[in-house]
C-alpha cells in the first residue's frame, strides 16, 4: 500500500507587511509635497515684530527673481498685485545676497502703488 504524502502549505500573514507599506507610501508622498513648495531665501538677521497671518510675502531671490506668495512675477505686475492686496500687509523677503537695487526697486514700486503697509522680513536673533 502506498503511503500518501500530504503537502503542507505555509500560510504567512502579510497584513502587517501591507500596513507598513501603506505607511511608507503616505510618508514619502507627504514628504515630497512639503519639499516642493519650499522657497530658499537666506534672510538677514535682526530683531522685529512677528509676521501677521494675513500678510502677503514678496520674495527677492539671489539671482533677482521676484516671487509673489511663491509665484514668479515681473516687476510691472507688482503694482497691480499690490492694489489687489489692499488692506493686507506686504512683507518683503529679500535674500541677503540679492542685489540691493532690486529690493529697493520693489519697495519703490509698492510705494508708488499705494501699498498701505510694507515691511522687510528678517531671521530672528542678533545681527551679524
């Protein structure tokens, strides 16, 4: 009489592995979305008052590129945007290696456009 061999199947519970995989996917998706919206501006140091939540940020980068709340704009568009932001404070984040003339020109454009309030952003701490 022949002896029958019974085949045993190995059952592995992969539910915890799937949970870990989903957590890793969520982590990398969120990390990638935070890195994309970041604008590198090296602010000068100094003391001042904290920035208001309702303010608009106008950034001047090292190469002279001007960004209005993260979107690149031309100098001739700044006046119209400033008029549209009536009642909101405009904060200028000029990189400390940005050409001074560009920052001064942006301030002049805002003054001529009738911007009610414009300030300069700085890193907290003592001046270098």
